[in-house]
């Protein structure tokens, strides 16, 4: 099992990147850079590539609407070249509020767009000449306004002909596709004890169609990390994030994270969290998050307990434990957990 962390995208990006780079020597294997509607991730990932020597650097996530497949492939290839082959491409559909509200694109065909983007990226990295017509046309045909385009292949030579592609997915159809075509999976709000009941079927169905050359699906999941006799209190720090996703990431009936909380068995709490959050009562929404939800998606408590949580994630199929260290000495936390893996 590898060890990674998610960069705090709401913090000062240079300081956050410097902190992540400092954990490389403590044993951190990878860092993931989110984007949402804040700073773009490729700029920060390029900075991380210059500041590190061993860390894998991934986007978590680039959405498949705001950039063309060609640009996504170029960006990943550029990062891979700068980092000497350490890039991880995390992709996803994001959600309607971000795609339509921030990028001004219609939120249509999320699965088809994701599948097509993965296919085109891999073809581009292999330096194929691209003549593709689907959701995206490369080149643009005359009937859609094209006049001068011709099939092209990437001008530069990628460091690797296959950059690992991770897909962020939650719904059954999306998870099924992820297990079929992706190198890795980026689930959100992952509860290891409940994962098989929610995703076991789609994962098995997708795996049955998976190309052997892809190897086993890698899974990245984890949560807040705090170790100590009084560290269980740190679980409460997860409440605002859970409330944000379950309550605020989408309208009523259009929130994938709320649907997940319902699938976990927290239906009544999910309804209340969303109602409070959308009414602007964010503190009340955070307080409404069930204690069990906070506990099961974090790794906070005495050392023996945290070791048990690590094993729970491992047994649920997690191959890269993604943690957020809490406390004055994050390097020590990373070193400790790394020694268990």
C-alpha cells in the first residue's frame, strides 16, 4: 500500500505545495492536487514537480468538460516530462453546479465524455495520428464548421506512452466504467466497512470487462490522520467537509454525495444536512453529520486503533491510503503510518 495526501486547495498554494514537498523525505509517495473552482491544478503540479524528486503528482480532479481531450493529454504529458515520469492523471465529470455555473458548459454525457477522454489521451500518448469523431471531433469536420483542420499527432514525444489514469466516480454506472477502463479509482467519502455493499457489484461487473494489460484496479481513499490518546477528537474536523459534500455539492435530487450518504444508510441525516446547508446553516449542517460517519471515514485515535483503521482500508481494497495529517508534526505522522504499510 502506498501513502498519499491531498493538497489543501483552499490554502496558499505555494505554502501548501512546499509543505507537501517537505513530506517526501518522511515517506509520502504521492500528492493529489484538486481544482474545483479555485486555482488550476496543472500550475501547482508543475511547481511540485520542480520541488520534489520522488513524489508522484496527480490531479484530483481535472473535469472532462472545461478542457478538450487534446489539451488534457498535453497537460499530463507535460507534467510527466517535467517530473521525469511521475504524473498521475485524475479525471472526472465533476458536477453540474461547477460545469454549468463556472465553466459555462452543458452537463451532458458525463460517462461518454469520460470514456472518450481516456481513450483519446492514451492514443495521443502513444503518438497516434488522431482522426476521431464522437462527442469530440478531431479534426473538426466541415459540417460542424471546420475548414482547415487535419489529423495530427502530438508534436513532442511523451516520456511514457501510458500515464496512469484515475477516475473519480461514485454512481454505479460510473464506477462500473472506472473498473473497466481506468488504472485507478478516486472515490470520495469512502467508508471501508460499507464500500462493498455500495460498490461491490459495479466494481465486479466492470472488472469482468477489464483489459488484462491494465492490471488490477488501484484505489485511492483515506481521511484525516491523527494519532494519540486524545486524537479521536480530530474526527470532528471532518464534519464541515462531509457537510459541504453531502449538503452543498449540488441541488436537491442532483447531489451524488448525498446519494452516497443515503446508500451508506444515513438517509435521514443526509436529508437534514442538505436542508440545513442549503438554508445557509452550515454549522448546524456539520453538527448533523452522524458520529459514525465521521469515525469510519477517518483515521484518528490511539496508535493501535489507527493501525486497525489502516487495515480496514486495506481490506476494503485501498491500494493508496490518502491521508490529511492533523497536528503539529505531520512528518512524524507520515513516517509512522508509512512504517506500517
